[in-house]
C-alpha cells in the first residue's frame, strides 16, 4: 500500500511542478544546458520527490536527486529534438508525440524509483 501512496504523491507532484509552478523562465530555457531556468525546474522536482519519500525513508534525498537528474535530461532532450526538427505545438503532430513520450519517461522514472524503494 505504501508504494501506491508514493506513486500517487509523485504523480501529484509532477502535475504541480510541471504545470502550475513552471513559469516562462523555466520552460523557455530548458533547452540550454546548464541554464538556471532548467536547473530551477529540476530543483523543484528534487524537492517535490524528496517530500514524497520523506515520510517513508531516510534516503529520500537520493530519490529526489535521481529524479532531478533524469527529469532535467529528459526535458533538455525533448526541447532540443523539437528545436532541431522544427516541431511546434501548432505546426507538427510530432511535437505532441514527443511531449507524450516525455511524460511517459517521467512516469517510468517514478515507477522505477518506487520499484527500487520496495525492493
């Protein structure tokens, strides 16, 4: 049951950090490697994931770090693929396929973190 609670918390965190909390400064700069906007976005995921695990393990910060590193690179890759291919939200269906794949990879990250937690 604990793993279902954590999964629910992680997906809730993901929605909050990826949508309401993500400001233009973050999403406009995630494609520039090392830019503070993208790092801020990853840091918010780190904090959120840490909070999701904090009541269940003393290693919660490690889960947050893993999530932040993966999230940062998934987002960076998505931004750069869209830019290289010239895909935009109103011009190419592929933009939306890649956005869906990005979200799929984030979901797999959470499943992997919880699977490691329960092992």
